[in-house]
């Protein structure tokens, strides 16, 4: 099957959202802020069937309520689900209001989420938030704010944990020998490159 990857830059926090599309259907990884993701899908005649969230911070979930109204099913780790409808999403700390919503489904580590034969395997990677996850897929790893090109996620926010992040990074590098990495902010990279050059490791 011909699955295509799309990257959409959203909002003033510089958040990445991604779409994996199959024909006119798409699955989103993070929603970002504002209307950038929905506008991109509409322009490219894509219907977003589901949105999988790497974690529940405001700059990754801001567009979720509008997507949900348009029929997109929103999924998040059960450990971060409360961030969709409480102030724990950090929006207040940055002066951003996020419309509350409840997820359509939750998931946990080890589960595989199917999108028309395309598999998203959930790897729990707490540290940046208690419910942060990475998605391991045939196209690469969607790392959210766990791992960046040349950096790692902050742990000084609500329910961040530097020790948990260290363990999560070890688990992530053990999961794959090498693969493309698509982070929640910044440029894409590879596991091999980050192993060799990331100063935070």
C-alpha cells in the first residue's frame, strides 16, 4: 500500500503535526495549534480519520476540539488524557487557552493501532510528561517531545521527570537499530545520528 507522510508546521510554538495518508484518508500524529492541520487536509482533499497524540501539552492538542467536531477520533495515552480537559496541559503558563475535550479512545504501551493496514506501535516514553509516547511505524518514529534533532524534551514542567526521560531514551534506542525520527518540534533526524551526535545523550 502506498502510504504518504506529510509534515505541517503549526502555531507560534513551532509544533510539528504529521499526516500519514492512504488515498484520501489520513491519520494525524499530533494536532498542533490553530487551523494549519485542518487547512492542509482540506487543501489536499484529505479526511483525517484519527489523531494520535504523543502527549497532552497545549501546543500539540490545541486543534483537537475542532478536529473532533469534524469527525476525527482523538486518541491519547491514558496517563495524559486529563490534559485534554484540565490546566495540566500547560496552556495557562504560556497564556494560551485550549478548548477542552475528552478523547475518543486511550491507549497504553505495547498496543498497536491500525490505520488501514498501517501500524502505529505505542512505546511509552515518560519524562517530558507522564503519558508521553513515541509511535513506531513502517515510515519511522514519531517521537513527540521525547527526542529532537540535537536535543531532548524538557522535564521541568508539571509531571516531568528527568530520570524517567533517561530510561525512556534508553528504551527508544533499544527499540530500533536505526530509523527516521520525526519530532514534535524542529527538523527530522535518525536514531543513528542522535546516538552519535546528540549532546544530551
